[in-house]
C-alpha cells in the first residue's frame, strides 16, 4: 500500500505542468481543476471529464467506462449508453446504422 494508506499511486502537479498539457490548469488560481482522462495503451485519450471544484467526479462511472473500453478493445463490440458489464453490447456494422433503437432499450434511472 502506498504511504498514507491510499491503495494506488498518486502524484502532485505543483506548478501545473501536467494540468497545462491537458488544459485543466487554472492560471489565476494556480491549481488544476478537476479533470480525469482515460488514456489507452497506445497513449490516445479515449475519454475525459472536466468539472469545476464544487462538483465531484463519479468513481462508479469511471470504473464503468474503464470496463467498457477494455471490453471494446478485447472484442470489437461497442457499448450503448448506460451499458454495464453483463448487459448486451452491440456489433458495429452497416446493419446497425439507424436501427440501434431496435436492439437496445435504454434503462432510465433518474
């Protein structure tokens, strides 16, 4: 376990060198604003979320997205909106164009 009891590596970005690269450094305040980036093994940003300080990020959604991108990479299948592991995926192709609504029924959870 990392020092301080956090079970994963953490870093500090004093001076905003990393935040400036990703466009999340607030020059006036001298700090990075809340941002998260999912970067694939090839170094390509697949997802990003940037929030102002009053609103926290959703770790459950982050984990869902990581699992979805891992599934896409492993299978070539794609995830409909709101997909969760174990739920149906979609096979991309010309037959699916304009017909997603026939094979995917969104689960509304408000």
